C-alpha cells in the first residue's frame, strides 16, 4: 500500500509540473595520489619535509616516483601519474600545448652549477657555462652526463649546442652517460675525477661524500625553474585530478612557500630553493 501511495504521489508531482528529484551521488574520495617528480627534489630532501605535511593536511597518501622530468611527463601521458613536479620548461610547454596537462603553476627555482675536481684539470673555474664546456672538450677531461631525458640532461645538451659541440651523439671516450639520477651521477663523477652539471640543491645535499667542488656558477643560462602540473583528466579519465589539484594548491600556498624558502638554511647557510608562486615565468625570464 505504501509503495502504491509513493508511486501515486510521484505521478501527482509530474502531473502538476514538478520533476521527481534526482538522486545526487557524491564523488568518491580517492586517497591515493601518484606524484612523478625530478630526482633533485627527492635527493635534496625537500620532499621528505613537504610530503608528510601534505598528507597530514589533505588526507591523501602520496606515492612519489623520482625520475627525470622527461620520464615524469611520459608517466603523465600514459596516465601513470596524477601530478608532476618538474624542471624542464620547454618540454613542459609542449606537454601543456599537447593537452596532457590541465593546470601548471610556478613553484620555485634554484640554479645549475658545474662541479669538478679541486685541481680543475680543464681550467674552467670562473668561466661561462658555454666556455667551460668548450674547455672540457678541448682538454678531453672526463665529463659525466645524466643521459636520461631529465631537466638536467636537457639543460646540459642545450649548453653543448651553444658551444657548437655534440658529445652525446659522437660519444668520445671522455664523455660518459650514466642513465641515472643526479645523486648517483655525482658519485660517479667524483669517483672518475670528472666534471658534471648538477642542480645546486642536490650537490649541497651530497657534497660531504664527494671529492668535487663548484667551479662554474652564476651564469644566467643556469637558472633552474620548477613547475607543478596536474595531468588532464579529459585525456586520462582514471587520474586523480582532485588530489592533483589539491597538491598544486598546497605547493603554491604561502605557508608551503615559506617552508621552501627556508629549507637548507640551517644546514647549508643558504636556501636550496627559492619560492616563486607569487611570480610569473616572465619574471624569471622564461
């Protein structure tokens, strides 16, 4: 009798011009978030500080995959990552233009430096980055490259191009590609008494275990800029876009930016990264 009355009431509403109210199903909270990021943010220790904070504040559980920027963006294209933290602006611009990224925000910067043996056999100390690479090639002293499509590798190859040299293609005996992250590449450079290009943060975080020192720095071409990118759910519907957007908002929030700006001060006397969420790419000359 109750069911008949309910049906009759529904018909009455329809007859009077009222639609039967639709049942709204709230979105299901997906607690797991995959972050594909550069090895530098992992090796420097920054994510060891930020990720637990984000998890405590948001309720998400983050799986961090530290790879080169190129590999991180490939993971995004394949739908195997929800959000990216990368430092390869030209590749990022293409990633966004191709529709793989939904949102992109400037987070922070530091810089690249060229490190090498204290005795500096190629005599590069104080040179520009391009002139330093020319001197290394002329002296045929050991150079250790990432060779892994990372932002660091992209930067290194760009400097060789400006120097009108292409050791990655020619593979001379003095040029070695590790195919590994920055921390491992620094160790190999130290062991081989060679030079390498590195982000400053990873070098400072590992310098106590290395027989290397900074020989080239301050060149405007060595700026190293990081963005956070959410993967476009219209391209990959299974990604956790809500979680990715929440992470982007966390990374650019004033409180997080303050922590980024202080990270490293207590141990190294200088910050390892400089917060940039209040700036634009144009402000950094990109």
